C-alpha cells in the first residue's frame, strides 16, 4: 500500500547520548516529524549514579530539546516527574504512537548493548514500520574492528590506531606517519614538579536547581556532591566548544607531558575533560581532532608534537578501539572474570574515608567532581580493586555510576578489560597492578600518607606493597607464562621463604580488615 506523504507521521526517539545537532535528521524541518526525548527511571536507577552525571545528561537533553524547538522542529520532552511518564522507552513511545496516531517509528543505533537490545525488541513488536539510523558520530562502524582483527589472536590497539591514522589520513605523510614515528607514549609519562601549579580549569556556572528539585521529588537515589547554582560541566554544544578551545589554547602544550601525573592540589591538570561532551555527541571526534591539529600547526613552537599525538591517539585510537571491542565481544564480555575474584568493594569507595592518601584523594575527587583522569582510575582505584580481589561486577557498577562520562560501551571495556584484566588479556597484554613505588613516582600522594610507602610489612606498611606480591602469588598459575610479567616471578622466587610468608600474612590481614584501611 502506498502512503500519501501528508498522511505520514513519524516519531523519532532521541536518547540522552545522541545530542548531535549536525545529524542528517535535523537538516530540514518537517512538520510530519516529531522528536521525543525522555527522562526515565529505568535509566537513572540501573546503577547508583553520581548526581552530577544524572544532572548533566538531563540538562544537556533539555538544552538540546530547546535548540531543536528554536530551529522549528516539533519536540515532545518528557520530564522525570511528568504524571504521564511511564519511565520506559517502549511504554512512553507506545503511548505517543497511539495518542498522536504516528505511522512510522525511527531511532538511531544506541551505543549500549542493553539499550540496543531493549529498543530493537520493542521495535519488532510494533504494528507500524520502523527504521534504524546510524548516529553519524564515530569514525568506525560497530563491526569494523572485528573485521580488522579477523583471524588474529591479539587485538593490539597500536595496530588498530595505525589503521585509523591511515584510513582517515590523520598526521600522515603519504603511507607513513608524519614524523616517521607512530607513537610518542614514552614522552608522556613525566611526574609533575612538586611546586608546579597547573592552569586552573575552565568551569561553568550553570544553574541546575530545577533538575535537582526534580530528582528530590522523585526520590532518585544518587551519590556525590553538586553545587546547584554553579554546575561546572558543559551542558550544550556552545559550552562544549568553549571547553575544547580552552583545552587547545591553555592545556594542550603540556597535556602529553603530564597526562599520567597525579596530585591532590589540581583535580584536572592539563586534561581536556571533553569526554562527557563527546560521549553524548555534543561535539564529534572528527572536529576535536581536526581543531587540535590546526592549533598545533598554528603554534608548533609552543605545542610539541608528542602533546598532539598523545591526544589524537586517545580520540581516534583508544576511544574507537574500546567501542569496537565492546560490540565484538558483548554480551559475553560483561560476565568475564578471568581471576575468579569474588570480594566486595570496600565501603570507603563510596565515601573516600580511607587512610590511604592516594585512594582518599582519587575517590574524594571523583565524589566532588564526577571525574578522575585515566591513571587515577587505572593505577589507583582500579589497581587496588584488582589487588584486593574485588568481583568485576562490583567494580563495573562503581565506575559506571561515579563518572560523568561513563557509558557502558566505554566503561566496561576499560574497567573489566584494561583495569581488572577480567577478560584474560583481550584488551591489555598484562594486568595493570603496582606497588607503592609506581604511585609515589607518578604522584604527590605518598609523602603525607598515614602509611609508609617504603614499608612492605609491619606497622603502617603501605597496603599496596604486600597486596601486590599476594596478587602475583595467588595467580601464578595463570600469569607465570605471560612474558610481560615474568620478571616479577623471577623476583618472587628469589625471595627467602620467611620474607614471602611475612608478605602474604600482611596481605591477608589487610584483606580481612579492608574496610578499616
């Protein structure tokens, strides 16, 4: 049957992480098309979210709906406490389709497996036609990484990164890297000088009191802190571009050098903090990389190449790689537990009330800002959770809830894979664990800590030291053949039996009293 175009009424669903005003959907105004955005409890309640994360998404969604209306599009916005809100994508869409007699349903590919499965299942039950669109955001398709690594045992990010550089002609000179070298990671591991004061971060003063009131009225459970009248994160494209410009002008010259450094004095250092804006698609990876390269070309004397390359690698390499792994390995990936860890997450992960300075500051910062940079996540909070034998499910829930940029597709691959090695080596080639030595080298945490970074056993010995050797001892059968950790076993085997016994006894005592550390 041929449908007259005047009889066509299309309902288009926009998710909270699909706020891409440059999407082809929005090129033309069409009075036959209505867009719907919704704040629903199924999304606020599936983990215990940071209040800044919930507020950021709702504020960005509301701003985006307003932008669409200002451009002449028809928009339905369902707030969390709307009386007719059924708190389900499917039920809300069903209600609208029946109420307004929509003849077609359309949606963009969700980034999360959970939501993708849910909406696909719903669409298949509809009695009206539906169409699925790409989000037009990423530089790869869902299946591209799987095709690239087809038939290979190792999924090396570096290989994929080089493929991305070539494919998109980024920092290339013909078929070779622009400088003759692909990766400058070894130049990007400097410790912050003790008296160095980083550039203060650009923050915003968004008033989000109405959203917080909405959360209170609906008794939505959250964690963390927030200033209702001075919400610091970008909530629209204009602010996201401001933050990008600030990063390029003020932070990029030292970004790579100090990207692994940690200090209690500066919570953002020289990081871009663009991940929330990127992950909800207020800005695109292509424009971010393009602008970064343009800035470097303008100021080559101020911005050394290693600063630029390290940033570009995070965007077109690591980010796209993690998404590719996610769609290649889900849903099985979400249940992987290579070490069989079963322990609970220590209570102080939710409060920051621990005597370990590195964890106190990293967790405290996360509760205050819904943010910590990648080394704080990997080598402080993630490192301790792995050494403590915490179940990966517990770690996933914490990371997914506490960080403003945490969406399942990027969180679970970084946490269960890179951080916890629960995938057995799909993402990382070795477990990322360390004793106090690494933490002291890369941070200013240890000097004022209750625990002694140099002590392995005894009163006030740093817990990381004994737990580190306990981890290797416990998992020798699974790790001894790994070429990247073989040296640790050589050292372990050379230790005197009484020294090893003392280390294991100390670790066991710390694990028994983990909530008191």
